[in-house]
C-alpha cells in the first residue's frame, strides 16, 4: 500500500474541497478500496474519509412513495429495513445475495456503485490492463474469459461490473445524487456507469472531485413489489460474484402484463437494462413463451468476448427463470439462500 | 504527521498515536495492542479469520483503516468470556467440535456472536450456513460450526428466559 494523506471532513462541502486535489479518492466502507490498495492496484495520494459526515446514512421515504438512500447507508441496514424490504423486495434480495454478512455491515450504498471490476487481469498487477494503465493493452482478450462481458464490451476492455445491488436499482430507474466542485446534480443510474469504448479507465459519469450523496428510487418502483425477484447464478451458492444475474419485475392486471422491468448483472461493464425485452412484454400475457421471447430480445446484441459464449445462453435462461419466479409472486420472506436458483421451493414454479 | 485515535477495546478506553494512516484495525489489534486472538488469514476480506465486532456489528478488521474508526467500540475474542466462564458460543464450539486446527475459530466465534445479535436466521440451519458464509474453515468443521451456532442460540434464549423469570 502506498503512503497517502488522510483527511476527515465534517461536511460535504469540505469533502468536495479536499477531493479536488489530484489523486484524491473518497473512502467510505473501504471494503473494495483497501483491497485494491493492498494489491497496489490503486495508489491514491489522499483519502478523503466521508464516514464521519453526518446526515448521509438515512433511509428516507419520499412523498411520491419512493425512497432516498443516503450514500453511507450500510448494505445490511438497507436490506434489513423492514419497510424498504417490503416495498423494494428485489433490491433487498440482491443486497443479501452479495458478499458476506461482515462485508454487508461495512459496505455502503454509494461505494457499491463505485466498486471496481473483479476481472482477474485487472487484479493481477503483472497483467496488461487498459483500466489500470491506459494504452497498456488487455490480457483478458485471448485469456481466461468465462467471467467476462458478453454485452457492450470493446477491444480495449471486456470486464464486467460485479454489483448485485445496482441490477434491480437500474431496473427501477434509480437516480444518483451527486455533489461536486460545480455544485449539485443528478444522474440516472442507467447513464452513471460507462461502457469501455476506448477509455475503459473512465468507469462512471463522475467528474474528478464529485461524490455520491444518495441514491433515489421513484415511487413507481414500489408498484412492482408483489412480483419482483433477483436471481443470481454463481460458482458457489453464497459469497461469490455473479456469473450472470437478473432482476425481473412485473406489474400485472390478471394475467396481462401492464409493465415489465428487466436488468442483467455481470454481463457488461454496467448494470444492463433491457428495454427491448420490457417493451415486448408490455401488454403481453404472463407466460413462459413470452418470457422466453423477452430473454431472446434481452440478449439479441450479445456476442462472446472469447470462450464465454455459454454466458449468453445462461443469461437467457436466468432471465426466463427470473420472470417465472417474479410471476409466481414475491415470497413473504426472502428465501434462506437469497437469489439462489437452488433455494428450497424455487423449482416448484418451473 | 502523527494521528491520534481513541478506541474502546474489550471495555477498556485506549488512546493511541498512529505514525501512519495505513494501519488496519487488524494490525492495530495484533501489533500495537498484542491482542493476537484476532487472526490474519487472507488479509483481503475473503476468509473472515479477522472478524471482530465494531460498534456491535461483525466486520472484517483487515479491510478497516483504524484511523477511520476513531471513537469506535471494539469487541475481540479476548473480550467475550466473563473471567473463567466461557461465552455460550465458545462453549458450544467446544461441545460440537466446531473446530479442528483452530486458526479460523476466533473469527468464526465473533461472526457467530454477530449473527446472533442480528437475529435474522431463527433456527433454520440453512439460514445459519448462509449467514456464516463469510468465514472459511479449511479443516471443514462446518457441520459442527452450524450445530454450535444453533445450540448457542438455544442456550442463550434459555438463559434469557431464566434470567427474566
């Protein structure tokens, strides 16, 4: 770990001023940042510790039925907030499907959005990586690709965004609240993360010195509560990053779909909203044939980044299954193994 | 620049000077306070051997900068027994052979104490296993660990009822 200057601001304005320094990085839960610093993969000149700033850790209901999640709300606190979990069950399920209980007690909502890829080549300082060193090349190309992207990747980078939390958030039109040197602004989460193109080192819409202060969900998101699921396929049933995940939600009038929401995780450098699939389901009957067509539409643009073509078919099946589970109804209580396809009773609906 | 840090560790207030902000809570506990019960396994948040309670909640102390937790209340494995009387979770780990080599055990026990405080699992072994997934045991004592957590939960509930009666 490199030496760094440590700063502990008491206000957002102070934090933004301290982070204006080149090389400054915000510190919140630290669960990803410290790991990266120990591997010498990131070398911040200054850490601006925002965890002592008051007022950033509230879960506030909004007048429209939505909710404002402060950037410092811990993953576990959000998932276990009874009112939040009742109105946004797929988000609570996604949170509980991520990391371990210890990490969920430390990791924050804002930090989750800014976590870095889990690409093994990014994590290996001896490998070429355009994210770490722009122009260095990408050793993942032609390397081990089973966890890499199948949507939106470029010749310069095939890494994925590993978040679970962001997947249902993007499906439900979450808004990111941002403060920075030029003041306050908002960005839809869908446009917050960037695809790699030829600048894979630029991962988000944040300008230098900007910080996330909250994530907001509109009231419309809560209208899906009765039929909203998150499904995550991984190498082991707990404490593993997704190979493919999906958040699927339905608003139903009898067996007719009024509105559908779909986003996929770990398939691209950003949480992947599937608008075409949603449009196909709007007005359609809620049945397996239509879920299958939606899955085809969601993956229509997918292409393997190497030997990872299996993820495309896997993603189609995850989407179809997630809609089958959403259609069957949100369980009264999150299942013992959150988001797992191996959960007791999960096969009942297929 | 020296940084000053105040912590309560196992009930004792401590004020420490840090020459360098890079010190993690794990290294502070082991190297400065000589509380070596908290183990360093992977040092990267993957194994759970370094689990402690920070303000009553289980975390990986290897991924926490000490200076960021100025003012915190910390409980480590050294602080859970009452004199010679073991914590019910410690006693249950012994009763159920919830260990073999013992290296991961302090982290397992602190994680289990955190789990019982969270009160999310009930008596469902599947939920206990899921909630303990952040603690690896390479000897594979998982069956005993799950039994120990469930047993400790029962004995603590019984003791609570007896105390209330």
